[in-house]
C-alpha cells in the first residue's frame, strides 16, 4: 500500500525541520564572501510566498535555524510575525505571487513590520536557484543591500474602491456576453431584429425579446412595442420579426434574459457599495470647497451618460476626490477617470515625475544603454489597467476636433497605428500626472492651434535646412 503524502499542516505540526545537510549548505551560502555592497537594511528578511507554506530567511546569528517554513493558515502567519520580531527584523521582502501574499502582508503590517512587495522580474537574475529555500535567502540578500524596489500600492480606502470597481467591471463584461448570446439566439431563429435597430439591449429591443420569451409570436404585435425614438417603422420591424420559432432556442433565450437581469441587479448593488466607499474618501488636496460644489466652465460637453455608468453622479464625486476634473481632457470619460482613481488613488506623489509615472505604466520603451549609447529599445508587455484605459482613450481621439485629436492624427500620419496609440496614451498619462500634481484644470486649445504651431515648426525647419545649404527661402506674394 502506497504511503499517504502528508499535508503541509500535518508536516509542520509534527515539527519536521530542514535536513541537517541542507541547513549547513544554507549557512555556507549565507556566510559567502562580502560582495562589497553597502548594507541598506541590516534587519531584513526574505520570504518566498507559496500556496501551502512560506519559506522565511533571516540573517545568520538571529536564530539557530535562520531559514524556516511556516504554513499559510492564519495562526501560523501570526507565529511567523512573532518569530520575525523575536529575530529583531524590521523590514521584509517578498514577491507578489498571485494573491497568496495579501493575507501575509496584512498580518506582517499588523505586527509593525515594513513590507517590500517586489516584482518577480527584478529578482530572477541568479542562475541555478531551484528551491524555495534558496529563493527566500536570495530575496533577503537583495533586500539587505537595497537592490529591491517596492511596488506601488494605493491607500487602504482606495483598495476597497478598487475591489468593488473591478467586480463591477467583470459584471459589465458579463452583460456584454449576454447581449451577444441574445443576438445569436435571435439570428439562429432568423429574427433579424439587430438589422433594424442599433441596440437590441435598448428599450425597444428588450421589450420585444421579453415578449418573445413570454410566448408572443405575432410580428405585428411585437412591432407595436417599438419606442417612438426608433427610426425604423413598425412595418420594417414586423418584417424583421418573421422568424422560425424553435422551442429550444427560445428556452436558451429565456435563460440568457434571466442572466442579463441578474447581472444588472448585481451591478446596482455594486453601485450602492461603490457610492458609500467613495463618499468616505476625503476631498482631494487640490480641491477647494467652492470649486467642488460649482460646475466648472465648459464642463457640459461630452456628457452623454452610458447605461454602463454608475447610477449616481460619478463625475462630480471624482472631481471632489481628485480636486480637478479629469474628464475635461478629451478622450478621458468618467469610466477612464474612475479606473485611474480605483487603481492609483487621488495622490500621485509616489511618482515624482511624469516620466516615472509613464515608465510605471509601461508606456515608454525600455532602453538598453552601453557606453552611453542606446543599443536597443524594447517594449515590455504589461497588463496595467490604467495603461489599457489610456490606450482606449487615445483611440477615441481619432475624430476629435480638439488639440489632442489633432495631435493624435499627426502621430498616426508619422508612425504605425499601435505606436501612435501608445505615444498618445503616454501624452495623456503626462497630462493626468500634471493635473493631479499641480491641481490645474485642463484647457483645450483647439485643433487649429495645433495645426498653426505645426506649420510654424515646419517653416522654421525649412529655413534652417535652407541656411545649411547656403540658400534663403522667399515667401510667395
């Protein structure tokens, strides 16, 4: 009979420790030669985060066993924190592995320890490390010499807003999939409703779909549910509703409609919770009492409210928290501004410059420099939600009659489409950082201003090139 494998809990409860040979090897590695680096964090520890257990390394001499394993359950996390304090540890470094680090960070911060949450890309430079023991030891060494950079984490009150907003965004995506499934079911029955109305999830479309699910089959009766704002006539809608009614497809359609209603019920609950949490966020440091209450000049344009927006006045709440109105920047709507708030918070002092902010968003290329020369520029893949929102905002500027729209069209004429989108998103990121750090409202200078400035630069360039060739430009009369 095969021997049953013990769980991590059983193994640690039995008091199993690291093998003596492994402990001697760890001690030799810890006592390796001085790398001639300045010690920045003398009381540092490293933790390799896992699903079932965490391996922790402290400096030699702090404990007879400088590397220990702790379970992932709450009691062992508290024991880990007390052991670190007993070893006179003040700061801890760990990788942001999945979501396993969240509970551990909360416990360590409760114990008064400084936690460095680092990106794994900055720690994978040592070849041959294969075990969790060596991983936590390597993290401790890097942190001791100040070679790790802490990840950005928004304030505590913003983390709650972020969780609710991400959940709401997932529900909105589910609503979109439900609409696609409804359209597929209608097309399967050759009900061409999507060809005569622009949105089947609107008032007219949903009224007709619900009537079909309840058993109505008469195209004329269904067409009479048309809203007066629909451009298509009742006759045209009735012709599109002459389909082949299949019982299994109608059953599927009814299931999707129920899911659609459930998603919107969940979204409404998220809106209530989101409004409560955003109300608890204090006013932005740039906001004045009269500026928050007063509608800013020129704020009435582009105020079409999508049905996917929250039910409360999200824009004014964002203005109160930020202290400025980010939606005055062309391309940035309330949804984009809410993504910025939920992911970053109202204060960008963690990013000292526009360049640092853009670099964190991965909207600038990574330069490999040798001998003072850039030998390679390589873009790094990123799943940053703020960067994705800014890219979407940049693409929406294609037909905008504004300074930013003219700038984006100019970029599109000079470079590849994706490169232009990234360059425009970088410029939007600089504007966002500028507004949130200086508290100034954005003022659009118009497309004509950009074109006039571009013409001036082109003329100046031509004059310079002519002068280099010993020529002189003469304007036409």
